[in-house]
């Protein structure tokens, strides 16, 4: 029996509901999940806490960590860096925890190449359509129109990459989406544990 944990990749456009979905998944003890907190150079949004939502660091420190190969993956998105700390993920996988990452497509593809397919569960969350996604982004009231336009443009590019993921789930109804993803993770964990 394989006791090592699995990496659960959750990707999708900004505003699709990834954060809310992950919060709910983490409440399900049967999934044995631990959240991998990303490191970023972007400024915290209202209510975001350093060390809980993200590790917020400056650009100079981020670039230092890139040089020291501290990241499992990293990417620049719009004007900020985002990355996954290598040590944290590895330590938890060894402990048998399933490490869940909220990650953009470029980073997800890097991780899919670094790990054997049996160790990674990749899930792409799609919006019902781009109009609905724009409405969700506007409702957040956290960004200017220009940045929302950039996010929609980026969303189109990300949706085109969805075929790289093992699972694609449309988030039309949050409750149903969470149930679907719980079933996917549960099935994948049990498949690996029974080998």
C-alpha cells in the first residue's frame, strides 16, 4: 500500500470560485487534505492574512528564492509573481497528506511534468460562460475594469489549456461542484491506496 500523499491541483480562471471550493474541501476530513499556501508578490486584498491566504513577500525576496530553487513551480501573472514552496509540499506528501494547490495553468503543467501521473490529481474548474465570469469578477469590487478585461482575456487562454487536466468541472452551482470534486478526490485517493 502506498502511504505517500497525492498532489491535488485546482486550476481555473480568476473569479471561477476556486478559493471557496477549496475552503469547503478542506472541511472534509475523509479527504486528508492540507492546503499549500502560495507565495506571491501581490498586495494582500482586504481580509487576506499573511501565512493563511498567501505568503506575501517583495519581488526581490521572491527572485532570491527562484535562484535558490526553493519553488516547486513559479510564474509571473499580470504584474506579480506566484509560487509553490517545494519543502512544504514534499514534507506533507511524505507524511501521507494530500496537498491541495490552487494554481494557475502554467504552474500546474510544470508540476504534472515533475511528478508521476499516479501522484497528481488535476482538476480544472470552468465558469458556465465568460459573461458569468465577468459578472463574478465585477461583484468582487476588488479590481478596476482594465484588470477585469485582462483577467477575462487570460481566462480564455486558461480555458484552452483545460484539456491538459484529467478532470474538468463546470462551476454553475457551487454546492454541486463541491460534491463532484469531493467524489473525484475520494475516488483517486482510494485508487492509489488500494494499489
